[in-house]
């Protein structure tokens, strides 16, 4: 049994951490922090979490006496508290972007702020860095868009099958966080599809960093907001360096993906002809990957679907915790998606 704390538990990611961790047999939630909701019962902010006597507390990092701490804080805030938490001897899983980049200059360019506390961290995508995560004190939980995009294209980069990948992602409105803004106003996002940050989204270089670690592949990324609550559907377009017969190419690509993910509990390669959908992964920590269509020009289409709040955030964070602490990896996060 280990004791954990959640810093910044009032947002969507914090709420998902609480919901999922309530069923974890090997942990005890010791503290959930929030300045705004100090001394407030959890269910007054997260009304779906009933029957718990947990309360929010306004605690400074040096008051957290836990074995592991989740920092579900905004970009730029984590770097101010993570060093102190690490100094206490606790392990940290950070859900912000503050520790995802190996090059601090890249972070400062894309996030527009000076990084004040660089630390050695492991990028928390278990499907790539499982062994490093086991030994790490600080894990940087991946962004939601990068999770779906990297998993959808990792085999292509590792096998050096393509030179360019165009990533087109559709995300639900919960990706914008709990605080309202004009773009997420109902009258702006309902019955609408809104492309944004066409070539300047900060998750683009994160995808490039990870896929580019295996080959010289170049990644282009554009996100779209769609009128759903949860989920990211990613359609990736790339051109095979070598191609012959579309049906044979398709089968060969599928075999490469099946081999890559054959031992990954949370990555499901769908059967031939099946296309991933958001409502199949909603509420789950699974990533569904399918498509694999190849046209006569060698264009390959690969599609992935994840829940942005679970596999793209809190579920993946718990997966990382399970690895760091030696628990069975799927503990508390093995539930299937909610359909319909």
C-alpha cells in the first residue's frame, strides 16, 4: 500500500484521477489540493464522485507526505513545485507539459516561458519507455494529442517506412479544460468543426520529438475541435517509401502493427475493415488503431481513437504509477469503453 497525493484535483484530469484511483487496491489517497476549493468536499466539485469523505486542501508542496504525487497543474506551474516534491523523496507524475521535452529550448519556444527548474524526466508513454519509467523519480505524462498520434505512427517510424506524416486530429471540448473560454461556448462549438492553431500547436513538436527519435520522419500536425465531450480521433496520412499492391501492402502494414503491439494490453489493433470510433474508447484507457488502407499512390491511412481524459491524461498517469510502483499495469484502469 502506498500513499499518494494529487496536486490540482479540481480540474477534469484531477477528477478522473480521483474517479479511477478510488478503485485501486494498492493506494490510499492522502491529499487532494486546491486553493480555490480549500476544505470543500470532493463531491461538491465532482458531483459524480459520491460516497467519499475526501476534501480539497490548500497545501504547499512541503506539506505533502506521500510516496507519489500527481501534479495536475497548469503548464508553467508544475516547474515551481515539482523540485520541492522530489526533494522530499516522493516520486512525481506530472500531467503538464513542463517536463516532456528533452530540449529545454523547444519547451521555451512553444510554451512561451522560461523553464526555471529542468530535471531529468522520462517521457511517460509506457509502450515505448516502460523500462525507463520503472526506474524514474519523475515521469512526464504525454499530451493527449501526442498519445494518439505517436501510437498510430510508431511502427512506421521504427521501421523507417515513410518520410512524412500528416496528422489530422479531432478532439472533444473537454480537451480545453474546466475553465470556459469563447471557443468552447456552446453556440460556437455545437454543430460545428473548428480547425485551430493550424501549424502552431504545441503538441506538434512533442509528436515530432518522439517519432523523430526512431527515424528522420517529418511530422505535420493540425487539430480540430468537434462537438463531443470526450475523445480524440486521429487520422494519419503518409506515403510509403516502397509500395506495390495495395492489398499486399495493407496486410504487411497490419502485421507490423500487430507485432509492435502484441504485448500491449491497452493498444488494440482492430480487425480488417474496422475503423476506430470515439464511443468505443470513451471512459477507458484503451487506444484503438485501425484503417491501414493503402491506395495506388502508396498513401497509407492509419486511424487511432483514445479518450483524451483517460488514455490521454489520467488513465495513462495511473498506468505510469503502476509501472513505477511495481503494481500490475492494468490495475484500476482495465475497464472497457462506454458504448453507447
